[in-house]
C-alpha cells in the first residue's frame, strides 16, 4: 500500500491562532498627602466656623464687637487653618493649595459680617450708596452741592458703581455693597501676588507676606468705598512700575525698546487717571511713591512722577475745582504741619470708653508687632546685602503724608494702610532670609506659626471690636428708609449722631444737624431741656419739614465713644416721648422719629 503524500507544511495555509486578550494593567495613582490634608483641613475649618456662629445673634454683641460672639469652635477653626497652611507651605504644596488657605481666611473673616448681619456694615458706607443713588436718579453728579460735595468732585468710584447697578439692577446695589469687603480683599490678594513677585520675593516669602498682610491690616478700608478701589489700583500700579521700570531695565529681546515700555506706560497712565478721579489721598501717595523711587534711582522714567502729578493736580483743578477752591484755606492750613495732622487721629479716640480701650490697644499692638518684625527683616537683609531699596522706600514713603493733610483725622490709619504690604514683606523676610539648604522646614515654620498665633487674636479684636456700633438692625434700616421716603426739599433732620444708615436715598433734600457735633455748652443746654431746644430748631420757618431721629446704634456709639455722657441719647428720647411738644411719626423696636405735635 502506498501511503498518501505528506503535505508541505511550509507552503500550507496556517490556521490563525487566536491570542488571549492582554491582561489589563491597573495604574494606581497615589494620593497627594498634602492635597488630602488640605481638603480635610479646610472642610473642618469651614464647618467649625459655621458651628461656632450658627446660632449667633448680632444683637447680643457686647462692646467687644463681633469677637464677643466667637466661641471655641471658631478659635479651633483658625488653629486648624493656621496649621494646615504651614504644613502645605513646608511641604512645598502647589500655589493653588496655598491660595485656597488665604481665600478661606478672607471668606471667613470678611464674609461673616455679610452673612451674620444681613445689612450693610458701617454708617459711612450707606452715604456712599447715596451718591450712587443720586447718579442713578439725576444721571450725573453736582460738583457745587454742599452736602457730601467731596464725593461729587471725585466721582470715579461712584460712576463705576452706578454703571454696575444698572447692569445688576438698582435693587441689588445694597446686596452688592454688603459683599464688597470679600470682593476687594480677593482683588487685594491678586494684586499683592503681583507686587511681591515684582519685589523679587520667592515662593515662601510671598505667601508668608500675604498671610501677614491679611492678619495685620485691620483698619477696615475694604468696604464699599473709593478708598477700597483706589487701594487695589495703587497695588497694581506699584507692581507694574517695579516689573517694567526697574533700573537697570530688563531687556526683552523679542520686543523693541518702544514696545517694551509702551504697554506698561499705557497701563500706568490709565491707573493714575482712574485713581485721580476716584479719591483724594491715594493720588498723593501714588505721586510720592513714584517720585521717591525715581529720585533714589530705583526706577527709570522721569515721566512717571510727572504723569502722576499732572493726573492728581489736573483733576483737583478741573473736575474737582469747586471743592478745591472752597476748601483751599483748610488744605493749606494742614500743609507742613505733621504733628497736628497726626494728633488729629489720636483726638478721635480721646473719648472712647470701656472695652473700646482694649480694642484700641489691640489695633496698636498689631502695628507695633509687625513694625518690629519688619525692622528685623530689614536688618537681616541689609547684613546680607540683599536689601531691596525700592521696597524699603515704599514702606517709608507713606509717612510723608503727615506733611500734606490730616484727612479728617484718619491720616495715621492711611499711613499704616499704604505701608502694610511692605511691612508684611519685610516681616516675612525676617523669618526666611538666610535659610541654609539643609535647614529643616519646621525650624523655619515654627517662628512663623508663633507670630501668626500672636497676631490673629489682636487682629480680630481690632477689626471686629467696633461691630456693636457698626451693625444696624433691619428695624433701623426701615426707619432710615421711612425718613428717606418722607423727605422733601428743605427737610431738617436732627440726629443724635451719624451712626445709623444715613443719606442713602434723596439725601440732597435734607439738612442734617448732629447733636454730638455741637459745642459742649450747646450739648449741655440740649440735655438740660431736650424738648424745648429741639422744638425751637424744628419750628424754624426756613425748613419745610422737621424730624428728630433716635436709633439703637446711635445710643451704642455715644455710650462707647461719646462725646455725650453715657445714657444721654436715651434721656433725649425719653424727654421727647414725654413732651406735649412732640409726637411720634414713626416707631419700631429700634428707632423712633419725632415731629412737632402740630406738624402734619
């Protein structure tokens, strides 16, 4: 038998071999421990803060202000926030993680009054609403107006706010203004990041300086105001100048010399014009800063201080001409009188009482501590020949304002405000300069933690300590609204003082007379016979209507800071309520409006 031939396997078609599918490889990504700690810590921070203030009643504040409502959960919240921030800092976490901590601090500190109070904080913020209301009703400002005329002559902030109100709806303006401190402090955070980097600060020094700024700057100029806007613009201005006009200039090969300075110069000019139109003192410090930087050869560009001066003086003698000419004598009297200008700030606190002494001490303690630590930073940098002359000059220049103006008794506060970024920079430098590569991170962080732990209680007391006066109940707002709705041109409004929601609507129709602003003999005469004296005031035929307004917050301010004796405002209210000469036109739980008994 012949066997069949064996097939040629070399030429045969091979059956396809079905391969098993590859085993999937699981990629397990490790969780960043810093991110995990941050997420847990910030969640705990917010929860503890909310627990501490969940049932808080702002009416229960003592003369220590909002700090009197802070219990152990809020204290624990700040401790956790501090520990988490420095843990992230020494572990070199991403800057977004560090920013999350600072943003949380801003939200807690500045958002709490907005949520807890529910009404606009600070009496003077309400009159800023009044200027915006005037623009919305009339379509322009009146530079010749007597009442609050300074705001009409520097209307940049108010014009921008009126435009914003038109976009958001005028009925939302109060809600917008309530949250202004949070918005302005976030803007300050962004501007300070640019500024500290322009000063040459590294990552660690930048974030330490940012934290120090937000736990030392207690003067409260972050509310709905021209100063808050002007401050942000000033920070951006200085950051731009330091980045683009340093001496020697930073050469950029891609751009021509003309284009290299054209955009920064345009931005600087725009910022200076906006500042000059919006505020009175910020243009002064902007001009002084640019002039000093150029005079000491820290920056190039002689035209920078020239532009600043032209913008400042140009607006003062054109757009604000009426106010400048009317008040020229007073402005000249304050010029070159630094002692009196500084003394005017201390005079405003000469009549404080009770716990307000502690609040005042806390504010001054913050200033002393940060100044002393900043001096240490200057000395340490100077010894290592790392001292940046431009930053030192910017820290010292605000003191020159003492030779220019008293600014209504607030000058020392503004000097500290404008020096604060650079004080914070040098305070951070005191803790970071001279670090050796092998230095353990916690040896650097521990002094910063201790300093932060000392500053925060003083800061909170200084920033929150007057909120018993600064908080206005819904009933007080309702009474002020009644006044605004019932005013006509020629209305006389007699008030114990200005501490209530005032001048936010139809304010130009009212002539305000404050009992607290009268000379001491006149105050004593009023307290001796409130009904007799005030009825004579309201019976003046030059006025079409007359009201006497007494509110809860007026009583609190007088009893806390004077100038009348404690209980004086309540005595005036009781005397008018018991007099046949007066009747009550409006009353609620926290306010009363008196009129003459025979008045309609």
